[in-house]
C-alpha cells in the first residue's frame, strides 16, 4: 500500500505559523515551495492553492517564543501511554524529544527497529542535504554514435517530462524531452545527418533494477518502477496521474518517446556504455531542493531511489541499491545519528526488509532542527490536514490541523509517522512513531492520535 492523496483545501489552513527553534532557526509549518512564482503551475501541489505572497502574510505568521515551556514528561507520558493497547505496544517504537534542547520527553522501545515504510525517505533526504549541493542538477543527453544512430544517455534524472514546454509536468521544474529532441534535431541538421535509430544507454546503473523486498506487482500498482538512469515522468504510463501504473522497461519507454520526436522507428537499450563523445543535446533536471520536495510531499519512491544513487556516486559508491544505502548510513553515522538496528535495502522505504527505530528517526529530525545545511527537510514535510500525504488526515475538526508536519509511511502491515509538532504553549517537539502488525485502518488512527496529543499538550504541572 501507499500513502493516499491530498484533498483540496482552503488557503487559510496553510497559513498557520512560523516556528523558531534555537538560535537563528526559522522554518514554516506551511509548505514552502522553491520556485512558487514560476510560470509552471505544477510548482504547487495539485489541488492546493498557491501560498500567500510575503506581503500578504506579514500579519499571518507569528513567531514562537524560544522560551515556550517544555511539556512535563510525566504528564505527557501518561497521555500518550493511554492511547496504546498492550497488543499495539508489542510491535511499536516511539520517541518524542524537545526540538531545541534534545530532552527526551517520552519513549517506548526507542531502539526497536521495525519495518519502516516511507519514513525511510527522511534518512535519504537528510543524507542528500548533508553531502550534495542544494543546486545539484542531473543531466540527460543525446549523442551521435554514427550512421544516424542517436544515443539517449541518462545520469539519473527520472523526472524528465514528456510534457511540452509551457504544459504542466508532474514534477516541479522538470526538464522537457521535447527540448532535448529539438536540440538534437538542430545538431543533426547542422551535420546533414538524418536520425535512423535510437539507442538508450543505461550504463550508469548496474546490477538489479529491483531492490530486495520489492514486489513486481507494485510496478502495475504505480508504486515503483525498475530503476533506470533514463526515464520519463518517473516511468508513469499516464504522465499526469500520480498513481499511474509504471513502465516495465522505463528506458524503452523513454527511447520510444524520443524516437517519436525524431521520426524514427527503431529503439534498442544497452547497459554497456556507448563509445561516443559527440554530444547533440543536453537538458538538466530541477535543483536537488526542488526534487527533494517532490520526494517528501508526494512520497515518491522512484525519485527517492534516484537521489539515493546520486548520494552513492558522490560518496564513491556504485550507483546501486547497496551503494546508496551504504553511503546513506555512513553519512548519518558521521553526523552522530544513532543507526543501531538500521537495515536499509532501498532509499525509499518500499522494501519489506527495511528496519528502522524511532530513535534513528528522531535523531534525523533533530539534526535538521540544529543544522541549517539540512533545514529544508523540515520545510518540505507534509502538513496535517493541509498538503501532500497528510492532506486527508487531521482534517475534520482536528485542533492539530496545520500544526503538525510529518512524513508518513504505509505498507500493508506497517504504518509510521515522524515529524514535528507545536504544542499549545508553542514548544516545538520532534517525534517518530512506527506500528507493525496492524493494517492502516487500525494503525493510522493511533498514530494520528499520538501526534494530535503532542499538539494539544501544554502538559504543565498545576
């Protein structure tokens, strides 16, 4: 299963609060999109109004006092414990810390590593922010091999869009295949060459295209695609539909799309690097920060895996599932994040073999509260009752609507929620909860109740 979709909401729900945690830390509880003023209307989450301009929101956002009281741990613990049954607690890991001081306010089996689901994307995003430039872009290029053969070579931009320039694409700021085709045609015409064939070069990614613990049925289900460094629209068969079934061979799909523009019929795919350096055309992806936003707000598995491989290459690892997970773990450990019990078989959290503890997740979140270099992770978390995978949760009458930012995770018997909450007294808390062994219909209400309790709790002794 996958995190479900958002609902259309009023703009006022998104204009909730500006948080301040520690010295010189400020981040929005509302979604802060990079490039919201771009002409590409897909720069905002589908179905959700654009945020207000800075002029419009000057009197809307209110800073939280750095002196807001920390909840009493005993009072908070009593309230949280009351929400957990004996059966739930057996397969549960949970941690709540004060974001500013790091003080532990509540925990239950914090080092118990459980099946993680999509909260694993927090580890990938954190590692990317720590080692990759914010503006890092990924190229896709065409090259001339000879005899009219055009090589389509990818370096991991899975967001390359089949939408024409000026049309919406699913991913914000995506490069356009039509632009790449145009550059290619012009270059061929200058050489007096007619395209006769397209060869798709997938040599950057080696080894298996499917991670251990993935199910091939999830390709048709729209949750994943076999990983290829050459893709269009995240391998969606319907480019504009988030849950569209994916292509069994993303490289072939991309090659055929380019061949259509070039007016040729023959498309082949090779995993061996083509021996040519004559570049015909190049396009570049959106910057890393924009792509990470899409990963977190949409819980996009394919894009998370691609960024995982960017991390691997940066750290001198092969662009494989194992290379990515080794690199991510090493980066986290260098930044004093507890990885005890961590098992990563992919960068997205889809693998049924993944395991992570609430201790690790809270460490990841607190690092973003302390380190400006990785602050964007907090900026891009979905908002309760407001955006992304939390748009249809905390929605009807919940006082926590708009006051929680969190990454969701949902598999058939694993549900998770990890993020930040603002208490009634204005204190910012970081939290992580995972439940295994229950279906989403049972686990989600418990997770939401735990998070809502954090928001509702001033929890001060009388």
